[in-house]
C-alpha cells in the first residue's frame, strides 16, 4: 500500500499508457466519457485518480455507463471517496462535452 502523500503524485508515463489501454471499453458512450476525461486530465492524473479509474474499469460496460450518466450511484461496499470524486469529475466533463 502506498503512503497517502504518494497517492497525490502524478502517475508516470508508462503507468498512464497502461491505464489508457485498460480503459478501452466496448460501448462507444463509455469511450467518449473516458476520452474526454483523458483529454482534460491526463497531464495531471494522480495515483489516487488512476486507482479509482482502475476500480471503475472492473465494472461491466452497462454498469459503468449507468454510473457515468448518473442513472445510479456507486455502491459504498466498493466505491471509496476516490472513486466518488473521480466519477463526479467524469460526469462533469461528460456534461460539458454534451453542451459544447
């Protein structure tokens, strides 16, 4: 487990590349949300955000889309504060792209 201070450090280029590969999804709608997120945040992506994104990527495509569209909220059993913060950021970025 990493120290709390380490979680707010930016992830390295190799870790970012692996994460982007891991984030490829089967539903175009999910890919659009994720692509928008990376466009806006990849330069400053922290270890904490990367871990939260990994947690979201363990979900099925339909469950992920329901969360991104705020059709449902994450389960407290698996979603910590980092996941909730990241999800809110992804929802905001997705909403901005829809209004642009």
